[in-house]
């Protein structure tokens, strides 16, 4: 046979989608690269026969002895060893051997890879990381892969596998790593130089190492990665094959829509390709990559693409409640999508407060969103972002989702809403806000009594209403004062607020619109006679807790300041 | 002991419910009469669609084309007494197997029993898709990756079911103003939807999410939200003979199949069933269905439409969102790519 082959030899481990694998084999053969194919014994005989027939005419192509290769089993290494030996023996012109799978796709012209490797003679490209420094393993086994026994299959006999590991841990059973090996791990797809590969295959201690590695877990990620450290002259610890793993340690598939992403890879191959990705196969196996204008490799883009997906699966989008994300209890990402302000009592003291705030803060400020009659959206809108209805019945059907929907729908625009005990209050909603770090809650305690006072009726006639509203406010304040509060909470008693309204207002504004903090204060309603109104309430047997420090006679001009705990 | 006992009892009762459901499906299968049986054309690995319908002749051509293009291999359909030529049309399609029944839609669990039987008989080992003729599945990357790419990925990830919520679509202007023509993409007319007014709660019995909202709740159920129709659906399942739908495609047993959502903050991949209900074809239908009372809740849903949809009614509002593509739905948070990148 002719010795005139390219100096790059390819090993392909194939088990499914053999037609695609055959196309890739032809791609390498056309470029003069010798190819050795390992056909998994589990592959259907008819398909395997078809593949052999389709490739029979290629002079530099061989099939190596077939093994049944289960995931992570020793047979994968054995198949690789035999294929590599065959390749080195039959094709003396080969300087580098690249190990690929049937689902790998070359991303650049073969000639480019051949030239690139020719300029790096004797260099081994294999990801080989000392096991102590490995951070990516899924399932937590890294060091232990080398020091325990693994008689059971991880995929099919998971329970037995876990028990066996547990038992060995409990009994302290450990194996010695044969000297002088230093356990290393890495991607199973490598590209080794002839000298290194020959040295590994003809190592005098090979039998002993093999006996050991047969019992190592996932030896295809460890055998060559460890032995290469004994024999290589120069290692570049990186794979030339792009593989992205998901959170469960399975490789992400590449589809047609990844074409532009893959063109910007700095790798020579990619795996795994979805077998029906016609566009990818048509493009990369044609001469198009060679003719296309060169693009700057941006491996970072590929990395970001997949790590974003991983993050979305793991953490999700904060504040989103939907059909496939419905967090239960506390999650670190937060309960709502963005910070929002809940203002209690301000609208009661300052007529036209929402309009005033919306002017100084340049925001759309809502009225009482939980008003029992209807949702008081900013500007009196009947529907709001995301087609939220102003119907009180719809809102009260799920008050919490009404809030989270509103915050999600208006991402990027801070929401301010009025709230108070006269609203359609809901204990679960209040607790939700109190434990939401995005909630900024400012309360003027007792201000809810002012609208009642303004009605001009006698406190005795309003007794029941006063009592009910006070009870509701107490419940809310109880939530806001609980040690579990995560919201930013400010509470003033009415007397405190009236003492220094500007300072209090500035504090609230500093959060909502820092630049508006110096704005002139909004007009305040007159409170003449309010003290007497409260005194009357007290005298008919209804002590007003949060209003206890409000001066009940009009005599002292300034209310007494209550010491706060 | 108490707690575990409750769990054990709940499991027993769910198991009984599932078996009753399966027995019912077998009994109700007596109502089905074979019209065109091409099930021998079903190949291993094919994705199968299961549908019940009544008088949908106008919609069928686009429905079949849509799902053929996505990669559905065979359609198994139950014609519940159509008299508009739907049966003849379907009988002539090479990839459709058709059964006919005059039985009551309501008393067959709104078609669930018939389809449970067909799925039991033909669906085991396949990915099965249960959709109505006015439901169109949209999933992440559906413009570049056919359905087998999705099911292949679900297989790899060890998932047995895939959630796709109903999204009610509607036109701008009165329903009657833009008549639907045979073969037309219904979303050329019904291009609008409500993007952010869903109510969701967790149902501990079936461990599914109960989702309500959208335009139907906003317009027809604003005064009695509890009666608004459920939008949560799990239409795509890798079927075995032990599975059964309980009520429409809203809930499945065993209940593990309903857990198409993440409870710890992450996002699972999910899709959306675009619902082309609100077209001019609904107007005469709403009257008829309200009278027949064969639909869920004694047809009260249709009664609401019949009341609310006089010729000039407009479902559109200032905050309606115009449909662009799946990416838009993803960004709006109505569906998710999860970790399918």
C-alpha cells in the first residue's frame, strides 16, 4: 500500500448515525488522511454492513476489531488502543493521531488542520488535568475514581453503584495508584503525536496499568490523560475538539442554528452533532469553509451561549412565575423581578400625592393598586402592561401573582404603589412583600385614620371601622417587624412623620429617584381637630396603638417624639 | 407514621384513579368505529399526533400541514360526529388514521377516554402529541429544529413529558371582520395575545400547575375568575401503556409526568400551544356549543362567548402584544429554553 498519506491519522469511534460517520470518514480520506473506524458491536448489522460497503473503496481506511462499548467502560479504551495500533502500524507516514467519535464534525478544512499539526511536530494535544485540581466533574467523584473499585454500571445500576461507593468509604477500602502514575483527567477526545502514542502502547508496564485502569471509573477520561504525563515531551493541555457539557454531564448537541457559532470556534472539531443537522454537515463537509472569508475565532461566544443556558436552567430569571418555573419558598434569585416601592399613608396625608411623586420622580406612580373597588393604575388606566386588568375580582383571585406580574411586565421601570389597611388586604401578600428584598416599604403608621377623620363624622359612629383598620394595620406591621423581614422597611408613627416630614420624604425619594430628593414637599392636608378625634376614639374604649403618641389636645404645637426601639 | 401514611394513601388513590381511567378508556373504545386504519404505516420512533374534532373541515388543511412540517409522522384522529366533510377529507389523507363516533363528548371525559385508548393501543414507545385542531405547538428553536430534535433531546435528558401552555390568540377588531380562509395561517388574523396576566397555583394532588388567565379570563371571567378555563397543558409525552390523561391534557397520571416545572428557581424547557380559537368561525359555533352543552362546565364557557361576542366585540386592548416568534414568547417569560441551547 502506498505510504503517501497525510501525516494526520484519524480514529473514529462510531455507534449510531453511521451514514453521517461515513460522510465524515470520506471527508478525511479525501484529504489523504488515513482513517481507522471502530464500529460498536451494538450497532445494527445491516447499517454496519452498509457503512463498510460504502467505504470499502478507500485505500487508506481500515476497520478495527469490534467491541461493545458501554458509556464510561474500559472497552472504549481497548477499542481505542487497538485502532491506534492498527493506524500506526499500517500508515508509517502518520505523525499525529486524532481520536474522534462518529458524532464529531470537522469545523475547518482538513488541509488547515494537517498544516497546523505539521508545524507542531511532537506536541500532544490532550486535556490532562491533575485530579486534585479538577472542578468540573458531575456527581462528585474525581479523586475516588482512581482509588475505589467500580464493579457496577453507573447508568444502569445506579443504586448498586452508589451503595458500593458508600460501603468502600465506610470501610476505608482504597486502592494504590501504581507508581509512578499521577492521576490526571480530561476530555476523552485527543490528538497525540506518534512518538507519545507509541510509547504509551509499548510501555513495559502496560499490562499492569491496564489491570489497574479496568477498575477506574470512566477510564476513557483517565487512561491516556494519565499515561501521557509519563511519555510526552510537550503537552498542550487542551482539546482540539469542542465539547460543551450540560449540568448533568451530558454533551450539548449542535444543531443547524449553531452554524455561525461553530464557524467562530477556535477548535478543529466539534461534538456532538445532531445527526439530522443537514445544514451543518452540508456546510462543514463541503469546500465552503475553505472558500469563506476568514472569521475571527470567538470561542468566548460559544462558551457564553451554553453557560447562559446552564444558568437559565439552574437559576432561572428572577421574579418570573410561569409554566416551567414556579419557585417554592425562598430562592436566592429573589421573589420579584425588580425593586419596587410600597408607600403607606403618604397619599392619605398629601392630596394628589401620586401625581406629585410621578412629577418629581418622573415615574408612573400608581394609586392604591389593591383598592377594593378597582385597581388604581397610574393615570386611571383600565388595562396595564401585559394586559393586566383593573378588575378587582381578577386581582383578588391571586393578589400575589397580580403583584409579581406587574413587576415582571414593567421590568426596567420602577413601580411605586400606595397601600394601606383600607385596601383589599391579603395576609399572604403582605408576608410576601415583607420577605421580598426588592420591596421598599415606607409606612406612616396610623395615617389610615386621617380619611376617616375627614369624613367629619363622630369617632363613635366609626368605631367598628377604626377597629377593623387598626387590626389590619397591626397585622401588616407585625409582618414588617418580624425577624424574617427581607424588605427594606421604614416605619414612622404619624406624629414622628409630622415632626420632620421633609426628612422622611427625602429618605423615601432617595431610593425612588435620588435626583428628586431636593424637590419641594407636596401640600399637606389640615389636621385641625384630628387630636380630638383620636381622643374621642380612645374615650369610647378604642385605644389607637400606633397613634398613641399623637397629641390628643391641640395645645402643643409639636407632637411629642416617641422613642423607637 | 401519619405523614407517610397520607402519602401512601394518596398514592394508592392516584393509582386507582389511573386504573379506572384506563378501564374507562377501554370501555369507551367500543364507541369508536374505524373509518381509515393506516396504523401499519407507523414506524418505531415516529412522533404520533392524537386529535378529537368536530366540524373542523376549514381548519384541517393548515393543521395537518403545520404538524407535518414539524415532523409528526402519523395522525390518529377521532371524528365526533362531523357533518361538514371533515371525515371525508381526513379519510383521504395518507398519514391519517381515522375513527368515528357518535358518542357524547362530555361523557367521554371531553374526548380524553377515546384518545387514552388510542394512545394505549398505538402510542406506547412513541412520543405522542395530543392537540386540538386549533392548537399549534411552538417550542424553543421550532423555526430551525424539527420536533424530532426536541424529542431526541428530551430522551437524552431523561425527560418523559414536555409542557406547553395554551396561549389564547385573538384578532384586532371584531371577530367577524376578518374571515378565515381554508389553508390560511390563523395567526395572520389572530395575531395578538395577553402577555402578562396569568394566575398560577400548584395543585398538590396531581403536582401540576393550574394556570388561568389570558384574554379569556380578562374578558369573559372577570366577575368569576375561578371558572376561567385552565391553560396548563402537557401535550407531548413519551407514552407507555401505564399512562393516562386525567382531564383533557391538563393533568396526567402517574403524576410525575406533570412535573414539567422547576420548583427551586430554575427553568425547565417548555413550549406554548398557540390557540386559534378566536376567529370568525367561533361565532356560529359558540351558539351551537352553548346549546349542546357538551363542553367542559356544561358549555358555560361557550355561553360566555355567545354572550360576550356579539358581532362588534373586540378582544384587543392597548396592552395586547403582537405575535412575532418563539423568541419573543421566550423573552416575555411565557415559555423557556431551559438548558436546551
